[in-house]
C-alpha cells in the first residue's frame, strides 16, 4: 500500500503518556506516521496546547479525518484545482499555481515561495546549504537542486540570516562569534571568504561588522569532584532544573516528570553543527527517563533541537528527535526502538541546514526535516526525569563542533583582506 500524504490543519497536544507531561505537540495519527514537516509559526510552536497550526504529514495508511488528502508521492493532482484550492484555503495563501501538481512540488512551493523568513507570520523557509544545494529529505523521499543567486531559496537564506543576526545582537552574542558565523554563511553561499561578500549578507545596519574564518570544536570531560556546578572545561548555564557531576559523570537531579536542559556557554561558528555525549547509564527500572544532547540552543531562551535516548524498551533503547521552542515541546521524529543498549553508547545529534540526524554509536538511526530553529550557535544537554528523581541517567565526555565547511584556498585570506 502506498503512503498517504496530507496537509493537516492542526497538531495534537498530547498529555496522555507519562513522558509527555505537561504535554507535547504531535502530528495527527503519529502512531502510523512516516514523516512530517511543521508548517506552524514560531508563536504557535511556542504555545503549550493553546495556539495551533498546520503540518505536512506522511502516514503509512489513509485516514480521512487527518486533513486534505494529497495522494502518494507518485500521484498527481491532475488538471483540476480542487486540491490546490483546498490547501490554499487551509493555509491562508493565494491560489497555488496549476503547475504545482504533486505532493513534493507542493511542499517545495510552500517552503520557498510562501514562507516567512522571520517565522512570525508563516512557517520558515528552506535554506540553501553548502555548494548552494537546496535539499529536502522527508519520509524516504529526497529532493536536491543546485540554485543560483536569483532563486528565492537563496534570497530566503540571507533574510533568515539577517533576522537571526539581529536577534543574536540583542541577546548579546559576542562580536567574534558573530564574525565566525558570518564567515560560515559566506563560505556556504559563495564558496570563498571576502569582506565584500560579508557586506552582501549582513543586515545593512551591521554591514561593517566583518567576518572571520569559522572553525570551532568544544569539549567537556566532566572530570571533577562531585559538584552542583557543571564543568570543569566549559562554562555551563542550567537552563531548566538542576544538573550535577557525580563521580566524574554528568546527570540531572530534578524531581519527577520534568524536562531538563543545560547550555554550554562556548559558541560554535555555525548553526550547522553537531553535539554528542557518551551515555554511561540509562534508567531501566522506571524506564521513562531521557538523556541526550541539544543543538541550535538559543543564547537567551529555552529553544533548541534535542536528540534523546531512553531505557523505556529495555533491552532496546528508545530514540527520538524533538524541538523545544520557548519551552514548548514538539516531537519531530520517532520514537525508534530498533537497537539494543550496549552502554556506554555515543549519542550524536547533527543539524545541517534543514535537517536533523540522530546517530547512536556512529550509525544513523533517525532523521527528519524542520526549518523552524535557525541561527542559534550554542549546544548543550537535555533530558527528562520521568517518574523518579535521582542519578539514574549519566554521561561522560560532551563534544560539539561545526560541520566541516570547506575552507578557502591557502593564502586567500590575506589577499581578500579578511581579518583573522
């Protein structure tokens, strides 16, 4: 049976299962979900069970209650306008052109022509990645296109960067960090560094801020005596609940059924980056306690992507990817139960332009698309305490770094007048 693709008008606010307390957003029929892309605004994502909004969802079977049925990947809408008109009305946009005649074409149209770079009025757009690749992977389907500067995705990428740059300035992100991030974006879009190229993408009021060569990796050993202050290698902010080190291992020490997070206060040079943690203990008694990592962590808000591991299905580990926007949780991908625990295990979350990928011990286990969280240069830890408090999840050796952007040719920095 082919997959069934829908535009759904609303998410589901789930408060039923113990590990969803106090609630999290899920797509309709998440039990048969194959993939989804969130089409809400940032204020809707940040709203805990109040505001709501649409999503593009792929299911393993049909359910007419979900929303507007688009068919399967291989089906065409045909010449009739009924589907396009129904989607236009649901999303509050102008009539969709008749050339948009299949689900992938519709999704690409929405994410390039109808998106809002600020995320305040509509969903955020697809951004261009390295070598000007526009890429979207969802539910086993992949679209890739190399774009030029006239393509709306290229323009959208710059507009998203400018919006995030202004926010990071307000949040007090250091100037050197912003210069490295600018360098990362210039390399991604133009393949080389140059002061004039930086001026093309920086907000006009900050066009003289400049750029630097991006290259950052951070490490935390947690190799210190028992302490309620994380360290010793990095400075940390406990954003939600309490974290500590016990016998050279990190753990959260909050009460029952609460989300936990801690931000490493050493910024990376790009919002295309990874964060990983070696997990040494997962609760296999209460079986509903998560430990994981956070990527694209906001400098001043509880907003990030997270990859989580859980002993829920012992002997197998449960994995999932979530996003947190201003403290409100949305399940993006998973849960996945298909791999046995073999502690210690290395959990790694990689965020690259429009995608999030979760690895366990170097093997990709989950992936999915999302465009909402951009321009955040920090990483950290995340978790969920489940039904009991105590040191029942533990980890050692946290690492985060920029994804490998190709540097400029040797000697080109001096020739281009780039400050390092």
